[in-house]
C-alpha cells in the first residue's frame, strides 16, 4: 500500500504542528508540503524544526506549486483562506479536511456543494 500524501496549511500553528508530528510518526502517511502565510518567520525552515524532528519538507507560502502533490489537504486556518483552498482542492481533485471554524451559512453551503465533487471532512 502506498502512503497517503498530506499537505498541511497553517503549518506553524499549534494544530499544524500537532498534525506534522502525527504524520511523521505514522508509516502510512507522508508529509509532502507545509504551507503558512507569506509573512511567517518560519518560511524556508523544516516543517518539523520546532518539534525537534526533520521532515525534509520546508514551509512555503505558495500552495499552487505543491497542491498537485497531495492526496489530502488538512486545514485549520481561517474561513477566507479555507474557501480559497476549497477551490484549489476542487480544481486538483484533492481530498479536503476542514477544521476551520467561523463560516457563514452561505460559506457552509459552498462547502456542501463542493462535497459533491470531492471528498470533504468538515468538523
């Protein structure tokens, strides 16, 4: 069985770091990309550096260049960013796990509509 390729957005946040640690410990998962905002001081650093582990994945801000390498995108960011990620996931047929909160009813409908095209877990 091949590994599941995971892309984490919000990689330097608390949940992003927890996810990176769990992915690194799971032989069935592979961290293929770690994304953070353009002004993050963590850009260019190993995604596991703060955890004391080496992932071989540098934190970047350009999701467009890495989205196609992922099977699943995991997102714990903000609604505005999540809606952009939703579009990218639809375009590239990437499964989407959304842990972001604070969506309006209209935005939740957009997520529901997208779930008819790609697998989405929305918690």
